């Protein structure tokens, strides 16, 4: 293990020990808090909220680790076994974050008593807009950065984020096919699912749902109002390296008639499945 990783791990375990001492009157063999997110759907926002539980329970004050199904710089898809090894590496009172496919083996672990899982997703139309800004301007080491830079304008980049790059050497399918591996998280009551938009427009109610999902498994003596206050105060957009605007419905500013037609062709049913539209008439 590299020296930097060893130091980070030592600091992390020391902080967990301090938390255990701080909350010595509480149970310490607590489930892992796991935030699952579709990329560009509020990953850092959910991370911050889950870390807010560290103020009222003996949870870690920083993420144990983050897992993604694709390697960021190479774009190579990781083997399913890597996700399972990562899940099995987590320990009680950890807080972790992942772009994690809902494969049967992963679902079996995440929906067990070992975890308290949450899944956040966003209007896929806003996702593809956010993806363009992220790949083109914010993450110069991204596997698709050079290609996006080579495209002549924003419209062509947005089209690529919608339809993917079917002829590329590395896997980058269309937006619907990118979401399909996550869909099964919606089918399990053990996983609390939420729209990113609800955290923006109806935050109090959504934080209440997050807290209640936790309290159903970990009863605390702390007053509910203080728990909710801790979750709210943990939100700090300025600490997110990829936070751009936090707005919803931004796609309406960028979609042309062609983008709308293409999106309906590849992902119209997905919008209906996720509850963003009732039909293809939008």
C-alpha cells in the first residue's frame, strides 16, 4: 500500500476511534451508511448529508472510500468482482459512496442488515447537460475530455452525451443504457430512493425521509429535530469539487428541437419510469 494511502487510513481509523469514544454510551456495531448515486446526480450532496450523522452517532466524519464502475481516466469498466470486494471491505460505522450497478450480488449485500443504503438520481436531461460541462471544462483527465474538446460546439457535445459514443474503443453507451444497470435499486424497500430535485425544492421533507430511514435501523436518544438540523448543516455546496449550479430544469435552456427528438428516441421511456414525465409529450 502506498505511503499516502497508509497515512490516510491511519487518520481515518483514528477518527473512528475518537468517534467511538465520543459516543461511548451508544451501540458501536452499527450498519454502514452507503450513498449510491447515478453520475452527475448529486453524489457530493448525498455524501455530505450522510456524513452529518457523525454529529449524532459514532459514524466516521469522512468517507471511507468512493467506488465507480468505470475508471475515470481510462474509462475502462471494472469487473463485477471488484465491486463485491469493495463492498466486503467496508466495516461497521463506515460512510461510503459509490456509482454502483444493481447487480444481483451487489443487491444481496447492500440490502442486508450490514448496510443502510440510499440511492439518488436526477432528471437524465439535466444529467447530460451537467455531463458536458464536467467532461469538457472540469475534469481534464476524464477519458472523454479530449474527444469533447475536439467537437465544434456545445450542441454537438450535448448530442454525444445523449447518444454516447457507440464506435469508441471504450464503452460509453447512450443515457438510457447508462442508467439501466442502476434501475433495480428502485425495486428494494431496503434502499431509500430520492430525486436530486427533491433535495433542492423540498429539502425538509427529503431530509426527514433520510433521517427516518436511518432511525428505523438505528434508534437514537437524540431529539429528531437535532438530527435533522445536523443533516441540514452538513450541506456545503462550496466543498463539492464538481458542484456547478445546483439548479433543476436547466436542460430547457440547452436542448434544441433536435436534442429533444434524439432524447425521446433513446430515453423517453426512462423519463416516464423515473417519474419525470407522464408521457412523451414534453
